């Protein structure tokens, strides 16, 4: 057993690293905030008088690392979704509705069946998915997707939400990574899954219970201010009033955000551009028959989540709405929610959450800045959805990064093989 692993950051990356390591190492988990979860957590909102998520998140059944993590900590039962891959859409501008239904199995015969695909499209229109599988690192997404009906009604909604970046500047290779693990594997890998009782109930609270039951030391309000280095090793962690001296066999997993990590590690190359997400929550229960998830076309809203106690909307790549007054945005989105869900009601209690730096910009240039898990220091590994996971900034990517950092920590050859930014 290694002496101890000090994990900086209790978001999904840090938690997954801790969960992976706790069976074979002593764990110290430090979090600057008063709670765990980072950008993937729940909190009680007094204006709504209910617990909501700080951002709506969606998993797909092909997200193997995220589902393995949820199963391991006991949170998998908190995820719900349809029995097959179904995605309901509502076009507000054209007053149209349809359901996308990829079939189970890798042979995609669904593209040949009109009532399983987007209206007014043909099977050949879906070849963009194949092209994405062979996209090069410097290739942009828009030329692959095109600008036709299928781009407007399917590709843009799917990939803007997955990449949180406009297709005109987004990486086709990162979009291809999503396709490779979902659509290319068939409908069994495309079922949408939602944490219906909240993100914390599925991913955060069970992980903390799991770690505490195995003796992990978890400290909140512990902001790392500096790391002391001697030669090729980190030797101390400075938390201000508390300085932790590292024993010779100790390891560090730095699972902080990209800007924080760049401020702590000299010479670290990391993403520097970020994109916004806007979430709207309304204290109004989902009407009977409303799908758990509906894609919205032709409006400001992009995805409507129908929970038992609230209706929530997510807008990705949302820079255009950051300057919009919250009240105006709430009224606009509420009007769209009513049109999608098919009812009429006065604006209920609401909450608008604008996350200005929700994810790194999924452009080829920013993707090239993402470092791997290894660093030039023999006992320090990196984790975070901004590291080079091969995926955009997603729950799956964050958890995968934590697992990669954990495996590096237990590798006896953990050494200087990769310098910052490589």
C-alpha cells in the first residue's frame, strides 16, 4: 500500500480518483468549497423552496466509465431513462414534433425507417456520423455537419450540447469521439439517463459515503495556495494556515479547474478559453405525459427536462444570453416551456443560473492545449474534464480522467515520462 494519496478537488474527477484508489491507499481529499461536486452537484434553492442541480446534465448508456463509477458507489439506481434510445423533439418555429429512435445493435437500419429518423431526411443524410469517425484533430465540425435540415433539426442540438461550443468553431474530432462511443455502438449505447433525484444523490453523496466508510480523510474549505517542489518531486502542500509535508511515498492528484491548476504548476499548458451554459429552473411539476427529456428547435431553449417537481431548461454555448436580464430570460424560456409541454400558466417561482466558464471551449486549438495525466513531477498526476481524455468536457470525461490519474498513481513506473502540457 502506498503511503497516502492527496487529492486536490472534490468534483467528479477528484471523487472518481479517490473511489478508484481507496481500496489500496490512504486517501486525503481536499476541497476549497464548503461542499463536494464542483459543477456537478445539487443545492437547496430558497427562491424555489426545493433542491435543484446547479446545471442539468445528461448521460448516455454508452458512458461506461460514469456508469461503472455510479454502480460502484451505489448511485446507479438514481439514474432513470427510457428502456430504449428515444429522443423527443419539438420545433417551436414550425410547430412540428418527432422522435428519434436509433435501433439496438450496431447495424443502423433505423436511418432507413421514416418514423425513426428526423422528418424530411433520407438515410444518406446520416453519413455525417461516419465522416466524424475519421475527423482529423484540426478539422472543424460545421463543414462535416453541413447546414441543411438535418443539421438544424438534429446535429446542431446534439453536438452543441455535447461540446458546449458552436459547430462553426468546434472540433470535429471531439464530436467524432462522442459518436464512436454512442451512435456507432447502436441504440443500446444511446439511451438517455438523467439523475432524477439530483446530481448529488446519484454521483456525489454516495461517493462521499463510500469514501468515509473506507477511512478517507475529507476536508472542505481547504484551498490549496501553493505546492512546494524539490527537483522532480512535490514535497509540500500549502493550505495557508496548514502546510502538509509529503512523505517519500505520497502521491498527489491535482483535480482542480484548469485555471487553478495552471496557477499552481509552473509551465503547465492547459485550456485558456471557456464557454457558458445557462440553466433555468421553474417550480412547476412536469405535466403528465411530458417526456423526461425534450429537444427544443427554433427557440432560445435547447433541452427541456421534465422532473416531478420542476421543469428545467439547458442552453449550451450560451454567451449570447449572458448579458440578458435574468427576468427577461425567465419570461422568454417560460413561454417556450409552455409551448413545448402544452399548457398555459403564469410564470411560477424560477431560478436562472448563468455559468460563464462552464467548460473549456471544444475547439481544435483548445483541445491541443489539454495535458495528459502525467506531469514532470514523479509524484503528481492531473485529473479533470479539461485534461486529455479524448472527450469533450462531460461527466464521462471527468470520471475517466480521475480513473486515469488513479492508475498512474499506482503504476510503479510513475515517473518523468510526460512533462507539463505533453
